[in-house]
C-alpha cells in the first residue's frame, strides 16, 4: 500500500467486460435507487436520485460507452463519483462491483491518447491475474463536452 | 510578520472605506461647505492609510497619505473642492480600487504605479494652499506622520512650556492641554510630583496597535496616573492612530525611568519623554483657582476622574460623538449557506412527517397532530429567519452608480442626473452578487443611447439635464428593479430595419410582429442599435448578456419604451432562490413542480374548447387567445392511452404573455426546497432544479419561461 508505482482500483463489470475506476474518485457505492427521469437531457443521463437529501445526477455507463442498455438486477450498483474533491458528485451505473484491486504500474499498459481510444474513455489496460481490466479515464468521461 | 489572517478583513474594510470616499466626495462636490462630509472623508482616508500601512501595502499607503493631505487642506478651508480636484481624487480612488483588486487576487499590490497622480496631488497642494501653511507643509513632507494631529495642535504648542530642547520626536509638546488637565498639572506640581509628557512609538509591523497601546498604558499606570492621552484612549483602542501617541502622566518617577519601563513592553520602538511644567504665571493662576475651589477635589478623586479616560470617556467636547457601532456581526456566507441547507433539510423532514401523518391513523392522536402543526410553524419561521439573514439591501450594489453616472456624464459630455429609490429593498445575497453588472449595463445604455445631448433636449423642450431613474421595490414574492430614462426611447422602426438587414427576421415576419416583439429582438445575442461603437456601450455584447444573467437568477427582463419619451427596463427577480411555493402537477406518472409565481389560473376545459389555428393549439379564454403547450409532449412523457373529455390547463404568465400548460393531474400547492440538479445534465433550461418530496421522491421544477 502507498507504493508510488501502484494504484488501487475498483473493479466493476458491465456485461462481460471489466473496468477499473481509480479509487480516489469514488465517494460511495450504493444500491439501485429510484431514478427520476430528467427530460431533454443527454441520453446517457438516466435522471437524478435523492441520496440523503442530495440530488445526484445518474449516468448510465453502458450508454455512455455505447453498450446495450442497462438491465437492473440485484447486483446493479451506483458508483458515486467525485471527479474532484470539491466537485458535485455524479453517479455511474454498473452491473456489478467486484473488488478493490491493486495494480502495479508495470502491469498497466498505457494508451497514447488518440481519437480511436478516446471514444472508449480508456486510459490503459491493466492485468490482474488472468483478467484484463479497462482503466477508465474518469475525468474525460465526466467532463467531456456535450455534443 | 504574517498578516495574511487579516487580509480578508482588510479587503472588506477597504472596500467600505473606498465606497464611503466615493459617496462623500460626490456630496462634497455639490456641497463644498459640508463639514460633516469632509470629516467623514478624512476619517475614511485616514483609516485607509493606517490599514494599508499595517498590511505593508506601501503604494496604497503613499497614495492615501497624499490624498489625505489634500483632504486636510480642504478641511482647514485652505482649498475648495473644485470639479478638477474631485476628478483627481476620483482617479486616486480608482487607482486604490485597482490595487485592492490586485490584493484580492494575489495578495500583492501589483505593478501599477501612481506617480503621476501623486505629483498631481502635490501640485494641487502647493498651488492651492496659502503661504501661511508652508511650515506644516514642509513638516508633512519630512515625516509621514499624522498630519491631522498637527493641525489640531499647532496653535496650542506654545501653551505648554518645556525644559528640554524642542525636537521633532517630542510630539507631546505640541499637544493642547485642557483647563482641567492644566489644573491637575498645577496640583501635581504643588505636591512635588513629576508631570511627564511622552510620545510612544509603536513598531510599524505591530498588528494589534490597539491592544499594544492598552498594554503600554497599563504599564504606565503601574507607576503613575495618566491625565491625558492624545489621541484619546478610545481612539487608541480602536486603532485610530498612526504608530505613535502621546501621554501625560503624574508620577514620582523621572522621565528616564518611565522610558525604561515602557521600553519593556514588546513592539515599542521608541519612547521620548520630558517634564511638563506650566509657566509661572499660569501655574500661579491655576493654583489660585485650586485654592478657591473646595478641597473636595483631592488628588485621588482627580486621578479617578482621569482614569475615566482609559475606559473611553470623551476627552474633547468638540469631538463629534462616535457613531454608534452597528449591532451586527460579519458572518461568512458559507456558514449561512450551511444554515440555510439545514433549515431546508428540516422542511423536507417536516414534509415527510406531514405526509406520513396523513397516511396513518395518527390524526386520531390529537397531541401528535398538534405537534406536527407546531413543527410546521417553527420550521417555516426558522426558514424565514434564515432567509432574512441572507437578505442584503441592494444599496450595496447600487451605491456605486452615482459615481459611475458622474463619470459617464463627463465622458459622454451629456448632462444627466441619477435618481435612485428603494435602495433598502432586500434581495438574497446570491442574487445581489450577480445583479450589479446587468444593472450597470442598463444604466450605461441609458446614458449612452437613451439620453440625448443637452442641445437636442433643449430643442425638444425637455429639461437639458437628462434623468436616469433606478427604482427598486418588492411586489409579492418578487423584487422589481426598474431602470428608466427620459431620453429618446427606442425606435422600433430602426430595430426592425436592422433586424431585417441582419437577417434576424424576414421582412414578412417583421411586418407581422408587434412593437413589443420587435423590442424583444434587442435581447437577442449580438444585436446592438448604436450606430457608433463607444467604449461605454455598444460592443455587441449587450442586452442579451443582461437577459441571460437575469434568467440565470430565475428572473426575467422586459423593455417598455415610448419614442421620444424614454425607455424603461423592468427586471423581475425572485425574492429567494432556495424555497418557493409551487403547484405540484402530474404528467402520466411523473411529478413536476410549477412555480406558483408564474401561475395565473388553473382551468378545467372541454377538449373541444381547444382549437387548432394555423397548426397550433390555442384556447379561447375570457376573450384571450392562449397558446396551448402540451407538457407531456414537450417533456417526452409517456402518453396516456386515451384522451379525456376534460383537459386541465394551468395558465401561466410571463411578462404580458400567457400560455396554457396541459397537465394530467393536480396534486396541490406545496412549499418546496429548490435543489440544483448540477452542471452535468444539460437539459436546455426546461428544468430549473429539483425538489425532494415528503416521501423522498424527487420532483423536477419546471421553468416555464423558455416554453412560452
């Protein structure tokens, strides 16, 4: 722990793909809430929820990444993300949250940012045991200017 | 010396002092003899100088010092506040404001130099003052000491005789002593006690000058009685002195001993002291008086009397009574926000209690019901109180406008006068912070485009001095601010012409548009009617910016005009941004809140009453033709399977325009807490926020304005 060359990620699943979210962005992980639809919003925003008196916008990670639509199950979770410590939180819906993993720097293959990889919001691929984990570029994912 | 902790206070107070200078110099220009104003100006300038010196802002200190010299001459009647002088003083204030702005951003004064200004000030000083004043002039140049003190005391200097040689530092020698003080000196002399005058210099980096002076005085009192302080003890504690002050003490000690004691106090830079003796004749006369008076004025009592000085009794009767301090506390706006949030949370919990109490059988339990009602009352009162705390009079925004109009008048070479009314109208702090720029813009527009030149006005039979009015008042849950002028008004044809030329509207469209609709074009982006671009207005970023800003605050703006008579811009703002009364409605299964302020009526109409005119649905209602907006369509709600015979229409009003919103169901009126849905979701302004209902559900708040 605390080693400069290693980082902790939360390993989440969408369909059969695994994604890693840097633990420093994660504020909270909650079970599915009632989502209030917000009309006229970007399609990947499903709406807002009330989390202990706070209104939090909820983004479908599947829609954002261009995958099939969500199917909410028992294991569906909302990851509450704070892109910056003082920024407003935003929720990401994932199919399942697996575990916290520690990845060594050398086990992550970084991508050079090109237009191709940009669409995936991917920062690199991490190897964890036999699994390949897509490390998400959270800032790009959340702050991306809306079309 | 770390002064960063005082930076915030410094910035706040400097702003206040600068504003006070602005206001009073304006008054001074009109009433050059107004003594109170001059004193106020002097006080503000002096405090500014002291504060900037303490904080180590040398440029600000220097500039205020030179300005203070000018004020001092005005106060002494040696100079008149001419228009040119006022111009230069205003320039000085502008520079100070620029410094302050820099301090606010990075804590330093920045590189801005003001040598020209200082030169101008000094020139005025040299040319404007009489010969008689040259001595004090020189001394002010030799030392950057408080000039005010010298002016007050110059005359009195001879009244105190001294043994030692006169030195620049022995300022106490030039302090005027009152009769009763001289009496005390005489008395002390007769009792063979020493009367010592001294001037104490505090280190310039000392931050708590007031406290330091207090420490010094306490030390002095251990060895004797203080009979006089200059400035007074009150001013010393309020830090109303530069870095030195004088004290007169009755003691058994020698001046050398006293110096030693006082130097023992930290942050004391230097102390000079010497014996104070009255002239023989004077001494004799005072002793005679003393003898004549009954012996009930014994020294202990005298000392006690004088001790009152320490706790703040006035020394000089002439001195104007200190204005009663505001009974107010400075509170960080963030703390208020927290308080406001907590009050809002409480209302949400209350709402949920209310809704669950109506579900359950609790109504039977009278005590429970009573308590719920009680809670309701308290939480509403609490919320109102917190809201009131957040309310700030718009004065804090508009008080810079008179100065601005004066500048505009000079710059544009037009005569004009600003009349303000309702400056005490209060608005939420968050609104206040944002409303300044739009108002400024409107006033500039009025001055630049609205008002005609004096010759033109005279020809038209108008008062050659143009008028701009700024009126603020509360109307229900809104605050209205009107910016009016009696100028030429808006030329509708000219706008039409230009709109067509720019392709904003087609000729046919323009022909069909009402005057009001055409005036509304003014609020469209990059539409400026001014033929020439001046540096005051007409840069193309005009009314559209004003409109955007006001709409962001939840308000709206409307323009009314009469050609040749003037124009009127009416801004309507919500009283508060945090809580409002809303009508809760249902669209299929979704709940929405409509701000009650927008709602005119709710109508239950037959489906057949809604007619289609040129492809648009309208409703004829009591002689009005109201366009119908089917909210379910606009908001992409799931349609109900079949259309009912009766349609619920909520008629909303925006300015003069009406529109009917079709909803599925009414839930009722409710007090709702407005929450932001954040920056991430981009919903084209239809949704202005969200609120949490009693059962924890989220309902969205509809902004009807963009729909109309």
